[in-house]
């Protein structure tokens, strides 16, 4: 499908806003990695931190998947491709640009976003176990077993389009961007959105049940607030993203309404990513480092008895790092 319209200025503004948010998420991811490796090195000299640090690989996976998801989101933006990609590959053909949009959908909706959501859920479930799991392979296996089928189905729907004669299956449109050459705008096919919606509904139910189990064991008011915040963000953001993807098929990517809808969907996933890194990576590690410093002091702390009680529950210890 070819449009000879120029790219609306408002859509370019939406792309610029998306780039700004992605840049912030990349910075947050780098900061999270610094926290993870700082705790990793610190735990070698402080015995108190070694149990908490056993989940460092899972936290690293969460940050890695979020970082890779943010990079794939950049690939769908004409603003980013025109400014940073095309100067290095000036012979990038229209068909290659269209394939790039297909790769973006498979990686973003099919693997990286489901992967960081499942990893986030794994961290939440691990917090209610009395013994922190030391088997990092189990975490990686769980993520792959959950996400590979979704990614495979997305690839089949995108690259082979078995139902293209029945439902909209365009993953991109071509238009003249007003600068003398054609560019490709990425779109979300209807069935790809439906597949992600199925995953999102199943995930939200699983996530809600996990939050309920954690709240049954948490006795610390601050932790309860964190879990409520995390649950509120995730359980609002995922349905919002699903609705945005569903409505996106009603408009073409060159229309301004599509830019609004796609931006809302992106911000929903962005909210899940930032909440995951802030609540399950940065804040717990910060608390763990503070508790690690306090444990080196020989003077008994006033809340020592409460710390023993919270350690028995297993939840407060791992989420706060105390």
C-alpha cells in the first residue's frame, strides 16, 4: 500500500516523544545494571548479602530484556531510522524496511516484552519462597518456555500471513515523507494484536494471583505499598496496551489518530518496564545495601526482633534486602 502524503508534523512529534522516553528507559536500565553488579561485588565481602544476591541473574535478565525491548521500539520509528540508520545504510530498500517492521513486531510483541513481563513475575513469585532459588537455569527455562511459543506464533502470523484474505495483515505502509524519497511506517496486524491480547489476559490473571499470595505474607507496610503500586501499574497498563493495539487497526500509520493510539500503547509498556526496574531491582538492592552496612555494626539494632520475624516469612527479606 503506497501513500503519496507527507508525514504529519504531529506524528513526527510523537516519534520524538517516544525517543525521549526510550532514552530515559535506557538510562534507567544502565543504572539498574550498575546496582546489580555493585551488589554482586559487594556480596563477596558481606555475608549478609549473599542470600539476597542469589537472584542477581534473574534481575539481570529483567533489565536486559527491557533494554532490548527499548532498542526494538526504536526500529519502528521513521524519525529514528531516517536520522540514525539510513545514513549508515543508504541502500536500504523499501522491502528491507518492511521486513524491519516485521522483525520489530516479532521481537517486541512476541519475545522481549513477554520476556520481561514473565521475568518480573518470576521475581515476584520467588519473593514468597522461604528459600531463595539458586538455580538460575530454571528462571531462564521458564522465560523461554513461556515466550518462545508466543514468538513463534507471531513469526508465523507476520511472515506467512495465513489469514491475510480474511483479516487486515499489513505490518507496514509506504509513503512519501516529503523529503524526496519513500519511507516505511510500521503497523500492527490485527492477529498479532489478538495474540498479544491472549497472552496479556493470561498474564494479568497469573500476576494478580501472585500479588494476592505475596500480600498474604507481607507484614511490612512499606512493602505492601510497593506491591500495590506494582500491581496497579501492571494491571492497568497491560489492558490499556491491548486496547490501544486493537484500535490501531482502525487507522493507517500515516494518520495522526494512529500516532496517539500507538503512543498510548507504548507508554503502557513503558510503565510496566520502569515499575519493574524501580520496584524489583533498584529499590530492593538499595535496601539490601543499607541492611548490609547495618549488619556489620556489632551494636544490636532496636528492630532486631522484627527483622527475625520478617526473615521467617521470606518475603520482606528478599524484596527489601534486609
